[in-house]
């Protein structure tokens, strides 16, 4: 039995455009064509697509996925074992973050004041104020850090919850952008980078494009920052840094 590109897109939860792209680059070439020349996918194609999407979900670039799947020495069972191990590790991390969010929700409902450490557990044990402090140390001024401290001192639990929700929503949308194969220099990624810059400016301190470029460099050079963004989606820190640079270039040209 064979399936049309539209049917496969529906099965897999991807776009027709994504399947066309996979065909164009030789990553997933359908096993047949209809009399009219339309793509037709068989069960083997669906198996390969499943493997592709597993690796993409885990943050592997397309070229690495192709190399893994086309390795003649690779055992299909080895792919599944490897993916199971990686997914299990991700599940454990997400469960830890979910527990932190649940704790924050319970505290809010009971009117409990969270400690500074507890307040930032919802960000995966990363304190956003630390970013402002290290930015200040990196660029040699104190105003950015002082401004972030002044703003943070005024925030209520509702403010921190709203900030957390904004971060989670942005991260989910950026993950979707990467899963769809959008390049960091594309309009969609640059728009997300601009949204990130505005978020920093809205919550912490004024963030002109030069400062934002510096933050992007920090996200990939410092393992703590890199881990924070890669926890949203593997490889997101590097992707975002490129998008930040591209966005700054188009805005300041």
C-alpha cells in the first residue's frame, strides 16, 4: 500500500513542504510515483520518516541524520536503542522541570512566598538575573545590571509566573521552528530573535542590538547558558545565536 504526500504529512504531523524538502535533499525519497508523477510513500518510507523525526526531535542536523541512516554498517535496532536512551534522558529532565512548575503553582495557590532559589526553579535552576549580571561583567558597565536589579525588586509572584509563561511559549515556538527545518538566517528565526531581544528589554534592561549580539555569543560560549537554551531543544543555543546575529545585521544595516 502506498500513500500520498498529503496523507503522510497528516500521519507524521509535518508539512508537505517539509516532505518535499526531504525529497529534494535526498533524505527521504519516496519509493514510487503515481501515473501523474505525484509522490507515493510505502511502508519502508514511513519507517525511515519515523527515524528522521526521532533524530530531528533530539536536535540532530539534517546532514547528521542522513549520515546515520545511510550508514551501511548501522543496525536498525541500534538506532532505536540510541534514540530510547536519548529520549529517556530528556523525559527525566522534563519531569524535573514539571515538578518545579508544580511546586510553584502549589505555593501560589497557598499564598506561600517562595525563596529566591525556589522562584527560579521554574526556569530550570537558571536565574535570569544572573544573565544581566554576567552581561554587565562582560561589557564593563554597571547600568544594565543595576537596572535589572531595580526591575526585579518590583516584580510580584504573578510577574514571575507571567515571565515564565512567556519564556515557555517562546521556547515551544522556537522548538517548532527548528523542527520544521527553518534556517537561523530565515525571516521566521530572525523574528523570534527580535522577540527574544524585546523580552530582555521588557523584563530586565535595555537591550540594543550590539548588546543582544553579545548575549548571543555568551549563550554558546558559556556552558551554563548553552545548557539553558539547549534544554528547550538540543542545538537551540547555536541556532539562536546565528539568528540574533542575522537579525541585528538586518536591523542595523
